[in-house]
C-alpha cells in the first residue's frame, strides 16, 4: 500500500510518500518552509509527487478536541468538527483544513485519514486537564488542557521503552523545535504535558511566549489598546526567543551568546531554565524518572542545549557522556548514570503512515 502523509504546520508543509511493507518504505519526502499561501504551496507539493498507486493520505491534524482520540476517516462531519475546535488553534487549523481540501480534490478516491496531535492525551486525569476557572466554561466551551505534539511524544516514549527493554518506564520527553513541549509518561501513558488549550502554554519557544501571568494580557489590552488579534500575534509570533533577542533560530542564538551578546545570552538562559523547571516538576509528578528523551530540531541537533539542560540533573544521577552527546548518539548517558539520557529523532510522517495503514486496512475488511 502506498500512503502519502501531509504534515502541515503554522508555516511549513512536510510530506512523505511511503510504500508500506517494503524494507525501505520511504519513497520520497520533502518540506516547504515559510509558507504564506497554503493553497498554492499544497498544489506545489502535489506537483512533486507521483500519484500512481496512492491508496491513502494521512493528515496530521493538530487539534481533535475531546471527540477525536484515535485516527479517523475524514468525511464532511469530521471536517466540521475539526473546524469547531480549530478556533483554539487558528494558526494551525486553517493549514490543516487546506491540506485536507486540496488532497481530497486531487485524490478524491483515496482514503483520507486524520491523525490527531491531541489524541495522545486522552487519558489525562481531570486534575491535570481542568483549569481553575468556572467549571461551566469547561462544560459549555470545552476550555481545558488538550496538549500537542502528541504524535511525536508518544513515538519517542515508545522508542525509549524499546531501547531500554522496559515497559514499566517513567520517561520525560522533550520536543524542542520552533514549537516546544514536554510530556511525562508512565508505563506508556501520558500523565502530564506542558501545552494546554492551545500550543501557546508551557515552554519558551521560537516565537511563542509560553507561560505568562494572564494579567499581562489584560494590562496590554488596556494600556496599549491592543485588539484580541494583536494580542494573539504578539504572544504567538513576536514573543519567545525572538521577543527576547530578535532571533528564533537556536543556532544563531548560541553563536551570538558565545560572542558576548547579552540579549542572546539571557534568551538562552531563560529557554534552558524553563525546560529544567518543567523537567523537575514532571519528576515530581512521576515520583522519579528512568529516562529523559530529547527530540525535535533543537533537541536532536544541539549538543549544547542537551548538555546545559542535563548537567542540572546530576543531583539525581543523570550523567552525560560528552563524546556520545557531541556525536548525537541515541544514548548519551554514562553506563553508571541512574537516569538514561536519550536523543531520538522525530518520525511524525512515518508514525502517521503506520496509523493510516492500520485504520484503512481495518476499514477495508
């Protein structure tokens, strides 16, 4: 079975074409970055692909709300539900829907499957997903923590269990890229995660603020007469690393900090501190930790970030083997480290392809 995976983000389109069952299933992959015109970009992606034999298209959908907790065949009703919860993630929802629309237009006879980033967190406890605001807002408007990056967090947690040959594993996964999040897993089940109702909550990110005092929003709206859209743009597109130092690429920030740029240095320090604080909190949630996993563009490629983050946890016996860390080895802790430190590459497109195949073959039977 040939499966195409479309992975649309807030400014990128990633794709992968797979022939399932082959030893080397990946036939083609690519990425379009800095997308401003999604319909044109999606058609450009399809122009690069041989359509012959494609039976299914798997779509990464960022938000599934409470309704979608597993891969789902896309029809008109599903699209309407995606639109409803899409109000929480407007930067991602529109690209997701355009990706589905263009793909259905080009391959109307193929199975189209939605794989949801939020599904990994369907088993969060009420104490974890409810906010301390009037309960009616949850009942009437579904205001709660949903969590994101779940496809990749679940994948690297499973890979960690395989590498350590251990099922009863307490693992903390750190997805660090343009968007950043962290999740705590126990025995393969997500217990806590940093992103919330939207992907804005939690860690400091490339252009997103992460956690702030909610009163900041009220103050800015009153003092600067900002509209809700201007506040959204401020917190989602002009904050985080770029707000602190004018740069969002971690490679640039590390280089500038090393050359003595004070704002780059403080941006780097805040990024690392916030991550360390969340890891510490999640160790408390899990009552210990067996492994800490790094993934995503920064997590996989920046030995410097991994080193600075993990050195803080020497007090619980997490010890880095520096040479392995520099070489991006999957396991970069020492043999006597009490906490295993792992670097596992994100494989979202492959995971989506596998889940799409499972659903389609089951539906076809």
